[in-house]
C-alpha cells in the first residue's frame, strides 16, 4: 500500500515514515488488556532510556498534545508555598506563563532575548535573591525562532541554589542529546511527534522517580493531568488512568524502534545536514535568518520575509507542490519558519529551495 508523501517543513507534526503510518493498522484491542499494558511499559522505559537511567527516572504518558505534559508538570509539582521562575524568550516560554496565570501559580517571569543567549549572570542574581523560588522552567529549543537555550548552564545555576528544573523539550527531544543528570533536570516534557517522528496525540513527562513519589503531599490542580495519580496508576498496573489513543501508541512504538536504529546522534547529524543545505540556499537567494549559528538549534529556522512577499501566498503556492511551511510567531520580526525535522533529508530541502526560488522569480515579474 503506497501512501502519498508530503514534505512537512512545519515544526511538528513532522513527516513520518511509511512504516510508522502503517503501524497504526492493527487489530482492535481493548487498552486494558495485559498485552497493551506491556507495550505501554516498554514505550515508557524506551523513552526514559533516551535521556536517563530507567532505575532512577520514569516516563509518565498522557493522551494529548505536548502542551498537556507541560501543563501536567506545572499543575502537579509546585507546592502551595513554592514559586516558579519562568525563562521567557519566545512563544512557548510565554505559554508557560499563561498556564501559570490560569491556575494562579505564583511565578516570576525572566524575560530574555528571542534571538540571543540568556544573560546567565542576571538569571543567577534573580534566583540568588529570591529564596521563595522552588522551580525554574525553561524551553530547550524555542520553536518561535530556533533559539537553543543552554540547559546545561542553567542546570548548573539551578543546582547551585538547590532548585528543581522543568524543561520543555518538545522540539529537542529525540534529536539533540539530553542527559537528565548532567543538566540537573527534575521534570522534562515532550511528545510523540516532532523529532521522535511518531504521530501526534501522545505527550509524556520524564522525571526523577523519587520526585514523582514525593508528590503525595502536593495538591494536584488538574484532574485529567494529575502527574502523581497518572504515575501511581501506571506503576500499579501498566495502564493510564483514562483511555489512551491506541493506534497512536502502536505508531509511537514503531517510531521509537526507528529512532533506536538510527540513534539520536545520527538523527541530529541528518537534521544538521538538512539545515546546512537550507542556510546555503537562503544565502544564495539573498534571504536572512534571525538566530546566529552559535545559538541555533539547527532544527527550525525563522526567516525574514522580503517586503514584497505575502506569507499566505507563498504557503499556498508551496502547498500545491506538497510542501508545507509555517508562519512566524514574533511581532518584532516579520518571518516565516522552516523546520528540517521528521522523515526528510537534505534533498527534500533542496526541492523546497528550488520551488522557493521559482516563486521569488515569479513575483518579481
């Protein structure tokens, strides 16, 4: 069975392999059966092993988009007398602030540039002079621009002042190597699509097992997204509390097997090769991107729109060629975004650049 292939250059859901798509075609099964529980346990352990020791860390699965796992952490781990410090340098740092506001979680916002590295001295001074801070939240790869935040450096500061670190790794997990211990991460949020190259619909939290067990005395603000209750339920019977997206789970398992075979390091090298092809092509076309190479994740790139170019027109033109691009997300810069993740390679980027060149020449006439 041949499935039509689109080149998704949006930052997730990503283009998936045919084998991942076909993995969803399985006999119907009740997710409460022992067989399905064993599969969930395998997936949980596999995801944990990508960034930590399965004897010290655990993965808690939820049905939902990536934001579900971020919301689960924020509403489950911060004590009533605690304080959250949120590093905000893009739309997803801002989203963490919005979730905290919605649930009336006390927080301090540390605003930082959307296109350059965090001022670590200012960050440390803020943490040092606010004893009430219990947790620090940061987005690893800020999908707004492609800015890669240095979680190792932030982790050292957080460790120095004995705080717990929360990392939104939605757009980095599965491509950029992450070490939970080295970066001093207590809670990490990610999802089944993007760099894992599975289907959208499953999010997860990876956390220190000891921290998850220590949530007993912390009020869970959400019913569905209670991290403590989801963890305890899964530990007792290998099941999620509520019905999971069954077929998506099978696709995730296949995607994980493909990631294990490729390895995170080699996947990132493939992504980098595509990014290098993209940057070379942009320079040739006279287009600029806004985050410099030193601070770039090499996963998603925010590109300045030429003054005579209307994003929707470009988007629609490329869509006729089975290529999808994404709008920009910051007011200060008129941009569009191109992600080089998923089951694509540098030749797909080359194809995109050829059509982009064709479009630019067309609107010049």
